[in-house]
C-alpha cells in the first residue's frame, strides 16, 4: 500500500516546494494539495457549515502550488486532493493539468470533487444542486481535449466546438482521475468518468470493504480493470493503516498540519517509519 501526504497549501505554512522535498526525502509516494478558491464571508455560510479554519481561505492557487512541488522533486507524484472542478473552466483547467503533467514527466494524479460549501460553488455561477452533473461533464470534456488533436464537446453544462489545445499530458489519455466522495452515488460516478475512487477516512471499515467489493465487481462486469482506491485523511497509525491495507486500499494519504516548516518536519519524521512498513 502506497503512502501519501496531504496539506492545505496555506500562505502562512511551509512553502509547497520545501514541503514536497521533505515528503520525497522521507520516501512517501505522493503529495496531495487541496483547494478552496475562496471562503464566502457571509452569515449564510457560517450558518451552513460553522466557523472554518483560516487555511480554507488562505490556500495558494492549486496548480501554482503543485507546479512548485513538481519542480522541486524528481519522482514524487503531485496530486490535487481535491480539485473543485465544478468551480473551474474546463478548457483552462485541461491546459493547467496537461502542462503540469507534461513538465513533471507524468507525475500527476488528478483528484476531483464537487465541493460542499454551497455558497462557494454558487459564487462561480454553478447551481449547487447541479454541481456533480457539471463536474462529470467537465471531466469528460477535459479528457477529450487531452486525447484528441481537434477536440469538441457538446453537453448540457459544457459546450464547445472544435479546438486545438497543447500541450498534451504525458499519457494521451491524461493523468488518472481520482473521484472524491463517499455519497450514495459515488461508485457510479467513478465508473462513469473516473479511474480511481478516493473516499475520505472515517467510513466504518465494514462499509468501506463492502463498497470496494461492489465497485470492483461492477468494474469487472463493465469490462474494466481493477479500480484502485485511495483513502484520504487516514490516521498516521500502523494498526489503522493495516486495516486499510487488508481491506484492499491501494493508497493511504495522511494529513500534515498546515503549519510552519519545523512543525511539518516533525510530523513527517514521526510518520516516516510507516513508509518502510507499508510501501513496497
């Protein structure tokens, strides 16, 4: 089972390039960076979700941060965890992902999700209740841009005529798309537009096991290969990671605190022995 690290790339925390070097030096396979484009400063959002940590509003731009991380490392996979694609233009984002993947030598994992702060979604002109449908079409449109010399896409939420767009990703099919979420429809979404499933940690182990079994059976029935699973936000605990490994999880991603360099280095030093135990 591979091990990755995630951290909100806040402007007050360790720089993404320094973080990436530290993660790679300790042998972790990947670095995942989340994003929020902004945090609505309204009473409605406070009523909906409560007071959120400062780093939600203070993250660097996702792809600028990932570019710094990729440039500072040689083998580390750099990943969006997650990219809120329902809030992003698909043509612009396809170029950003393809550029990062091409320049890094194919080291990108593209984690996507629809977002859960409804005002944040709405501020981008997307009705929150349609965000998953918008996300699905945007992924499919991006795949067309990556794969086709002349790409076009016509859907209910994304519609563009023939276009040229380079660079292409390292793999013509694009980087693996990891679909985040744990809701009742997520497995269908993985099979519809994703390559891997990325649930958040905290799901009861029996439920996680059953859903992984159901996902892989559905993939076989559809003629697809085995679908990898990444658990996001796993505890840096050997026993908990062993349970995930036995359940069939392929990658566990540990949250590092969005803090100063010394604090993050201490967290990574404490978690580093897990690499030798689990990552083969």
